[in-house]
C-alpha cells in the first residue's frame, strides 16, 4: 500500500524519483502526495513536470550532437536519445555530463551484436564514432581553464567523422561519412576555437603516450 512521505525531505526525494523514473511512480502513490486541480488529475499535474523535464534533456542532447541528428534525421535521433535517457537517467548537476555514456550505450545496443557470424556493420561503427567525436569536441571546447590555452584530445575513428561534423556546423549539406581505414585525430583549443588535426599513426601513438602521462596540454602546429 502506498504511503504519504513522512517528511519534507521524503517528499522531495519522491518527487525527484517520480520525475526521473522512465515509467513514473506507482499510480497509487501519486494521490498520497499531490492533489488534483479543477482541470487536471494529480497524475496529469505530475506529468506536466515529467514531460517538461524529458523535453529539456532531449533538447540538450540535440545541442550536444548536431551532426548525429543531421545524419539520422530528427525523428530517429530523438528515438535514440530518448532510449538512452530512459536507460541511463541523468544524475549530474550539469547537463554537460548528460551524454557522457551515449557512445557506450549505442555500442552496447548495436543491432548487429547478435550476428551469428560476428560481422559488424560499418554504419553502426560510424554512428558510435561520430558520437565519440562530438563528445570529445564538447570536452575540448568547454575544458576548464582559459579558453586560449591549448587543450588536447586524441581519437581514432573509423571514418572522417570530423569532416562531416564541421560541415554540419557550417550549415553545409555534408556527405555522410563511410567506414574505411582508421582516421587518427587530435582536437585542440586555441583562441577560443576547437581545431581538429589529422595525424599520422606514429604521431597519434606519441600523443596517446603523452596524454597517458598526464600531458593534456600539448603544443600542436
């Protein structure tokens, strides 16, 4: 049997859980905490906040991944993003951490994971690597410290996703990336701008080693 929260803190926790939970709270508990209005039931009043919160998170995901949204189309992107948000509800005080596990989630639920012959679909790798690149781009752009200080992220991807991403940001009709030989990238920030360099494999390995040693600020040409 549903019970009314005993304290203000209990009520606050209940409301937070009710808004964050993908399926919402037990219907029996809503009437013990919230009252209906002249026009809406207690559950309908709660759903106003649940929908608003969900739409705010979806809006943030759209802003964090404009290239993936352009590649998939708005409807399919929203389906992917909402599935991720349901599976991994946000627990951070900042929206910047909202997509931190998005690439991992997509990789774990890739449609070819149950393939009997173990073959991987190249287009899925492209989607995952595009998400990884957009996350790295955001991290470099918003890294702590003065925005004019060089800051480094190195990344190996299966396609030139950085070219597609740049085209989308410029408003161009970019050609979708296709999986091929590995592309080695270094993302740095200089003078308030994120710059992406394509690297030779040896240079990529060197920068990976320096990054592992704690050198996150590296001079790039």
